[in-house]
């Protein structure tokens, strides 16, 4: 296989993996922060 194609495959796979990881972390981080505010301050989960 051509070295350029291999580099594109690696870079594309890394970009997809990192964006998926970021979405997962931000989703659970936001939910955790909202639950923390609900418990500590009694605010709504939907604000």
C-alpha cells in the first residue's frame, strides 16, 4: 500500500476517535455538572 494512503487512514481514524471521545466526555461531564448543581443548590436539571 502507498505510504500516503496509510497516513491518511491513520489521521482520519485518529480524528474520528478523538471526536467521539470528546463527545462522550462532554456528555457525561455536562450530566455530572447538572446533577451536582441539582444536589448542591437545588436548581432545575433543565436550565
